């Protein structure tokens, strides 16, 4: 089949798990003999004629999209509001987009996210008569309100979010197929009446990293790894409490960037118990997982699915995660330690007494390896091809 994949960002412009999952999906589709063209808002206008990356043809159509994203991420909430409005109403998708799609004549278009980019693209694809499947990896874009409910009436982002989410829901329902990457997200989308048609669950493909078998051991020092955007919704307040509270035999490695970078960096310097490295490449990220003993997934909102948990499983890293969203699904069956994000003292106590939990940690790691094996038969590519063939 001829397939086009629409993604706001694509390798090497990867800002999170959604982009990594999209790349793996594309490469797996190519490996099965399908012709895949990615259309993305890139950073290099000279690549608009296309480049080949691991068998995937990549067209980058706009050189300002990534810089605008980075700018709003650094400046705060007002910039985020402006960014989301621009995403949904902006003219950053050039007129040549329609001509490109008409020239390719794809059998299906896969929209990788229901962001503002997706809201603009879906109606244009439908006008061209192209069949559309939306691969939902998030519902944040359909409900931008992640603020404290008591502050909603004073939060401009809340009201803008309501308006934009209504528009995005309307566009999403124009798709031919809707897919979610977890049971939690499927239920979230359908129970909230965000999507009228049936939502199919297709799990994110396993990481391409080599599986590393190891056991959890009693040690003098433990390496903690946190890998995420550095903002409140990702659990940075919990992270700061851990940095300031845990004994000195715990050292932190923090990968990511965002509004809370400086505060976290300062806390680490005060206690001299870790380092913050900003964004790193996938290859570098893999090496840090291999060195870690414990991975922290601290999101405080219902994240549909955390790819980083799968990456931790792949490298035999014990996982501590908040009991929200898809984390519960990922760690179900004691594949790690779940805790209420409103009670981080439970996590602090567990980590402080980690040497009393060696057997539990090893059993969790064993089960995480088993989980990776069971997922191989229900990954995104195989299920997706069954739906669209």
C-alpha cells in the first residue's frame, strides 16, 4: 500500500514518545513492504523535495514550526495559549500540501496526533478524498485544561482550551478510523463522547533497543532516572521533593527540558546529588537507561501511555510510577511500584527502604520482561494493517 503519515515532528525532530513511536511505526511499515511518505513541519526548507531515512521518504514543509514550538515551551502559559491558537488557525501548512497528496495518491493517510496540526490536516485530506486513520496517543490536545480546577475561572488557557478542543473533536470525527494506544485512552475518548465511531486499541510498538537482562541488587548508591518534559503536569513538583528529601545514596540523572529546568538544576546543585542534561538523542538516552537502577514516571495527569516505561522494561530498570492514566495499565500485575501522586511520601518511604524490597523489585523486573514478550503479538503495525487492508 501507499501510505502517508502526517506528523508535526519527525526524526531527528523528536520531542517525546509520540514522535519516537511514529518513527518506529513508519519503519516497521516499510519493513513489511509498504511505501511510506512522512509529511512533517520540519526545520530545513531545503528538504521539501524529500529525504530517505531508513526507507521512509520524509518531506519537511515548514522551517518555522519547530522554532515556534520551542519558543512557547520556554516562555510559559500565555505563549502556550498563542501557540495553540496558531496551531489550529495558522497558515503554516503550505498550499503545496494538497498537490503533494494528489501526486502520491495514497491508499490511507495516518494522522499521528490530534493536535492543532491534525485539526488542520484532516479536513484537507477529506476534501481530497483520502481515507484517514487517526492514531491517538494523547487526549491532551482534545482537552487542554490540565490546571487546578479551583483556578479555572482565572486561567485563560482553560477557556481557549475549551474552544479549541471542541474544534478538534469535530475534526477527529471526520476520520474513517480512530485508534488509541491504550485501553485507558480508548475509554477516555469514548466515555467522554469525544469520538462517535468505535475506537480500536493498538498498543505502541516495543522499543527497538536491545533487551538487557539484569537483576536488581543491594547497593551503596542507586541511580535514579527521570526522562520527560520539565513541567508540572509531568510531576516536577514530586521530582523536586525527591531531590530535596531522599538520602544521599540516591543520585539523579534528569533528561529533558522545560519551564522547571532552572529550579530543578538549582535543587541538584544545592544537594550535589545529580545532574540535568537537557534533551539527548535516542542513542544517548538508551545508554542512560542502561546505567539506571530505578526509573521515575511521575506524571500527575492521566497520561494515556508512557513510552519511557517500555524503555525501562527493555533495559531491566525497576519502575516507580504515579497511579494515573496508562501507568496503571503498564504496571498492572506488580511490574513496578505504583503510588498516589497526592501522597509522594509513600514513594519517599519506599525508596528510602529499597534494600528491604529487593525481592519485590526483581520479581517486577521479571514480569516486565514477560510483558514485553506478550506485547509483540499486539503491536501497532500488525493491528493497523489488519484495520486498513
